[in-house]
C-alpha cells in the first residue's frame, strides 16, 4: 500500500512539473526589420515585444549589440502609445521568472541609467514590482523569487533582452 501511495505522489508531481526554459531567441527567423515576438513562443504570450537581428538592422542602438553576433534579440517597446512604453509576458497556466540578460537599447541621459520597472500579477492580483537601472551595457536581471508563480509580468521602460530564464507551467 505504501508503494502504491508513493507511486501516486510521484505521478502527481510529474504531471504538475514545471519546465525551466532559457529563451535566447536564436530559433526565431533571422530578420533585419523588427517584427512582433509570436504569441506562444517559449510557451508565453508576448505583447509589445519585438525581435530582430541587431547586426542587420540599421536602427539598432549600442545596447542591441551585446549579445551573440548573428542571433536575434527581443526588445520592447518598438513604439510607445498614449498609455506609455510597456510590454508584457503572460500565460494562463502561469510561469516563474528567474532572470534575464538585458541592456537599455540606446544611450541613457544620466550616469545611473534609465529605469526598467517590472510588475508581476497573478490572475489580475498584484504580486510585486522591481526596478532595474538600465544602461547600454549587458546586465543580469534577477527577478524576485518571492514573486513565485505569476500569470503576467509588465515591463515599463525600454530594454533589449538577449535571453530570459523562466519556469513555465502546464505545457
């Protein structure tokens, strides 16, 4: 009976397991003009995020070119609306953000950089906010582990992402 119970618990854990993904955008088509990151890419919905090969795009600023040569990068925003400059990642099944390697796309006005504010939500409920000061130099963004599982992360400000690490659920 104990063995059967142990097997049941292990099976339940396997069914609900998460998969850690490191998304580096290298398997997107290599393009020289910005295009929206397709919804469902890496099991996430991407709103306001674009991708491009920065070494082939004439509009790429210095922050775009810190990643591997010949590979696409994701960035946000390409253009701002009346609501401001923001982009978001979302998933109805949830995900946990771990880290990203990123930079500001263009030179910043001050020595401290430009703020990138990331706000996390779980099913519409506020989870937390983290502010990162971005320059055109690559840096690692470590997302707060206290956020746990979220269903949306809103990025307010401009950033280029070379990669993103997250646990995705239910895929």
